[in-house]
C-alpha cells in the first residue's frame, strides 16, 4: 500500500477494507446509495434501529400502555439516555440529563452560574462561539439584575481560538467562561483542561458547549473538572432533526446551583402537588416541563451505536480521515484556489474540515446538484465537510475532494448565480 | 327513549347510536377493547394516523431527504401546526407557535409581561392553578429585578375560581393576571371574557393556561381580547407523551414583548450568523432552539381530527356526557358517599369530572386493577374522570359509574392499602 498513490481508487478502497469500524456503515439507512453525505455535523444519518424503536414507543408504549407509560419508563427516560451520553463525554451517569433545547439549557446554566458568583460582572466568550450562544449570553447578561458585561474575544485568524487573549481576559471579576469546545465553522478544538484551569484559577465557573464535540471527539468533563456543559444530540449523536439537548452539571455544584425555569419535573415529590416550589435533589431540579418522549426515545439508538463503536476508535478513524482529507486538499484543491479554514494540527481539530474559495457558494451548488455530494455551507465562502466516522467511508472523503477539484478545474460552478440562496 | 331508565344499557346504547361523532372513535387505536380509558385529560389516545405519519417523517424526511428536510417543511413546522391549533382556540394562525414545554413558554411570556409593565409589582393568580404554573411564576417574580409579589388567591371551596377575590385583587399595581382557564382538579372553567376585562380595566396583561382547555372546550382568545396564552398538546389534543407545547401572543403585542430566552430560531436572517441578536418579526422571536421535529410532527394528526369533528360538536357532546355522568353520580354514587368535586353548572365546567370519596385512593386502585377502568387520581381523595368526546362513548361513562358504584357497594376496595402509591 505504501507504493500506491493516495489519489488512486486502489488506495482509498484499501483504507476502507482496513477500517475496523467499516461494519457500522451498514447500521445506518442509506436510502440513496449514490448520495455522498458529508453533513453529519449538521444532521446525523438515521440509524436503522431508530424507526422500529420509535414504532414500539408509539404503538405499544403510547397506544397500548397509555398513561402507564410514565411509570414504565418515560419518567426515567431523560436520565437514562442522559446517563448513556455521560459515557461519551467523561461524566458520571447522574451528571447528565436530556432536557429542552441547547439554548434553553444554556440559559438555565448561565443564569445559575451568574447567580452563584454574585459579586462578579463578566462573562467571557469568543467570536467562534455559535452565534445563538452569544444571543443567549447577551440576554442572560442583560437580565442579570446587576451590571454585567459579555466579553466576546476575537479569534486571531477566524480559525483558532483566542487562547492568549482568554488568559488575559479571565480575571477575578469573571463569573463565567462559556466556550464552544469544537467550534462550528473551523472545527477548532479547545484544550478543555487548560482553559478550565484558567477559569478556575480566577475563581470563575467554566461552561462548555459540546454540540459539535459529543460523539465526534473524546471529551473528559470530569477529567478537566469542568463545571457545566450543554450540547445537542442531532449532529454526531444521530438523534434526529431537532432532537432534545443535554445538560451537564458536575456533582459538587448540583445542590447549590438554581434552575431559573422551575417546573413540575424539577419538583421534589411532584405527585404531592404542593403549591410551593421545592427543588428535587441532585440534577433533577434542572428539568422543567414534561419531556417530549418520542423525540427523546429517538436519541437512544444512535447513542448506543457510538458506545458500541467506542470513542477512542471513532476518534482514531476521524483523525485518519480528516488528515487524509487535508492531504487531498493540499494536492487537489489548494492548487485551484481553495484555502484550508480548519486547523492543520489534528490535536486542535474536530471531525469536520472547512475549505474556502472565493466562489464557495457556487461551487457548493454544483457539488450538491451536479455531483451528488451534500456538504454544508457557511457564509461567506466556507464549505464544511463533515466526517462522521461511524458511517463516513474513506471513499466518501476521496469522492468529495476529487469532485470539488473537478468542479473548479472544469468551471462547472460558473452556471450558478453568485448570490446566496437559502442554506442547505 | 324518554320512557327508558337512564341507568339501563338500552338507554346508553341509544345515546351512542345517536352520537354524530361516534365514528371518530374508530380513528383511534383501541389496543385493548376491554379497557375503559377515562384519562384523556392526562394523556390522549393514539390516533391511528399518527404512527404512519411519524414513520414517513422518520424514514422518508429524515432517512432519505436528510438535511434537505429543513427547507422542505421542518423550518415551517412549529408555525404550521401552531396555526392549526389557533383555529381551536380562537386565534389567528400567526398568533400561535409550537415551542418548548408549557412551563418554559410560561416563563417566557410571564417574564416578558413583567418587563412590559415596569412600574407594577404584582402577579395575580389562584390556588386552583396547576402547581408548576405557580413554581414558574414564583421564579419569574423572584428574578424580576424589582420588588414583585405573587398573589395566590384561594378558591372559596376548592372547586370554583375565586372570582370575587380576583375583582378585588387586580389593581393598578398588577402587571399580570395568570390563570388556568379550565383547572386541572375540579375542571372549573373561568369566564375568559369577564376576567380578561377585569385585567384590562386595571391596565394589567392577561395570560391563560389552556392545557386542560385546548381541544376540550371552546376558547376564543381573540374574542376575549386575551393577551397571552400557553398550553400543552398531549391531553385533549392527542399529541403523544410530553409533546411540545404552544404559546400565543396577540398580534398587537408581538413586536413589543421581548423573549428572555433568545435563540437561533428567533433570530432575524438566521443564516447570516450575525453575532448580535436581532429579533425576528412577528411571533417568530419567541422561538428559541431547534424544534424537536419528531415530537412536533406527532401532534398534527390529533389536531386534524379535532378540526374535522369541530369544537362546537365536541363541546355539545362533552356537555351531554358530563351531564349524564353527574346524573349517574347523583343516582349511583352520592348514595354511597361520593362527593361531586366539579361544578354542577355545565357553563362553568370543562370536560372532566372529579368525584371524591374518603376511600378514594383504594377505590381508584380497585377500579384500575379489578374493573379495567383507567381514570386518574389526585390527592387526597379525588378521582378524575376524563371525558374526551372525540373517542369517549356514553357506554364508557356508564360503565365507569356503575363499576364505581359496585366497588363501594360490594366493598371491593377494602383489600387495597389506604396509603398512596405512585400516581397512575
């Protein structure tokens, strides 16, 4: 294999033959075998086990068991599925719950963190954070009931996190440091240990958004002594469109932090129907309303597949695939004007790779419509290529890069308008 | 029929034969034909159309169309299903959205209402409200950033709303009046016009929780000029366990009220990924995170059935059924020690009826385990009998009441412990 060129079909097929996780591809639905799907970082594929599992929840649990379903599993569901996700992110089972949407959970935890640091006036974040995290934090800051400043540190290059600036900005007036661990655009991946230590050295709390990290890169929340985390389940966890999010609060903080959005599911002895709120013990009081059982149930089969594959093996394959992708970028795409908008260093990179081109939007349209490759696109020029190692093959990566090359080489994108349409 | 006794099987079967909505029963799953389900006020039955609809969403929309699903319907789903619910509650289509859980929506709207009345210091409610509504309002009040008092008016008798006390308590220091329209325990039903007028006359905003009202009683939010409403979809709307909730903001207030929990789905031009929050126009900015598509999709078939049946016909049947139930209570249950814990006046009553008995818990256990009737139970002595007119038959009502009579008459409940177990 050493003598075969990395651009050849023989080479890439040999990579797939040697892939110890190759068998997992068959556990997902590939309705259109000719479509190359490189957008698992936005919406994960459908596991084959999900539809029958959901059918059981609907037809048997709801249809037959009716209200008994609550005592026969639904009440425990948010904690049970949360406990499985905990194993993917280095947390204890009773530190993770499925609850609400990522932004609602971020609102809860950031509000609680500000309340736990009443004499401090700053939240520190960066401009690589997902924009809606900034919206939530702006709102939390404005409603803090005391002066509050949201410090948004600029990335030095739009790719890497502002690590030096963070060290300068986090001080004894900082209540909370809130960052996305693996950022949505460049896939830059923070050093969780080092940044959490920075926050703790200043007496601040540390919150990580794991939306692009959970199921894609190894995360060890307990190892880093992280305080708080949120994340979504519809990307690398394959939980389905808009599937509910998770939240993490480390055990030592669970009794002291207060959930600002109180609800029945967070009430101690909820069937007593007491008129006064009394928070349930542990993490339970961070729940609010009745959980959307069908959408939560759909999360479990995808998480089970990741647990079966193992995060270490998934990460090894992901690194091998993104390194290969970058090798192909160097040989095929850089010569025709593409930039690499993700970190070169695999240690600082998640599982997607962004490449940029002045004609990025038109190239993406040609890729989708003429080349049957589905990536996603982020303004102004960024094509994100998502590697989901549990079902992405090396040949998928190779096809994507060779087709991208062909589009620009043959000018196939020139028939598309330069204006932005609705993102796909 | 006039000469037939209301206790006879001939009589009750004739009622079912004459029921113009009887055909809708066949549109729901009855997995166990011997089970009499009187808990549709807690979890509605599964419509037959739901499983195939959800299977299409999972297998075709997610499995085949993948990320394209967002542009092919998912982005519009919260508004489209909300628009259908609007027709059941007397609102315009663009005044209702599916979003989050009921308690999260109550938090959003109550917080926004307090902010819109910055010089006022009171929220007025009653002790018939669902306890978690009180928990949310307590939390909102405590975090108002100014002095705030939650006034919880006691019901005069545990059954009827404290209408006179409300008139006295709502004053020019009241920011918000927040009540459950049809209350969960007694099914007392407020006069929405009159109470909304009281609030408006004092310059307060009016919020209605429609969880036990939507799909069960006619509601005319626009006719009453109500400002705000929330409600759940898993009771009379038959949306499935924990299905997401709805929120209503009247058109005139949509641009002025602010959502405290900002998110990407509420952002103007969301695919611009701007770093600063700019609320979307209309009601859209009251959305927060990515909507749980599977659980929202499951709401639609049940709502469609209610729209097809028509709220007027459903209400007529519901009143006829609860009147019949109370007639049977009078003849069969009052003589053996049952109280009626719901209003006698149909105009002030929703679609469930509560009956009480000192041995209520034990009787409920006998009813469930020995008599194959599934009601629900609320401490201390309250058996709630839910009439869901779209699938409940008159014979269901008759069987429930005659079996309750038999249990007490024959002492069948005495083999059960008097202690409370987990609610069913």
